């Protein structure tokens, strides 16, 4: 993946990719913790730099659900959306409901060439819904 994106293969890059693949929608602190299990000497700044490089190369996607810190995922290029639990913050992927990307047509595009739409559904996950009913 790294070579395909014209990036050098380094241990920190591989570790960050592995961490994001293993923990979709993880925040930066969680990714740093996962990377440090494999590379204890890696600095926070190195992980931030790798996340930025991998996002710029299109290997990762950075999402910022309202009320949440930035999170990263390896599912890129398909303009999918997310559902977020109001109680525990769990995030899950939601495929586009209809049509091709950007999935939604703006009522007035103001002259923009729109190529992406982001939708965040909010509700309560099954576990929190069940806990609230007991």
C-alpha cells in the first residue's frame, strides 16, 4: 500500500497502518497506544506526522464527528457515512443510501464542484438502547 502511494516503507508507517486497520475509527491517542505496543520508542509527533502523510496519500481517512476528536479509518474512496451512538460514542460505517458519490445532491451548490458529502447519523447503539430499557 505504501509503495503504491509512492511512500517509503518505514516501521512507523507500517505500525500506524496496522493500528488503524485493527481499530477503525480510533482517535489519535488510541493509535499512539497501539503503535507503541509494537514500537515503544516512537514519538507522538512521529505518529501525528505519519497520520498526516497517510491521510494526504489517501491511505487513511480522517473523520471528525460532531462533538468528537478526530478519528481515522482505513476505508477510503467510497464516500461512506457514519452512525454515532449518543450514549457511548461508538461509531459504525454506513454505506451511501442512494446513488453514486457524493450520495446527496445539494439544493444549491453555490458554484462548487462538489465531490464529497458527509452524513453523520446519530442515535443509540443496540447495547445502549438495551441498557436504557432495563
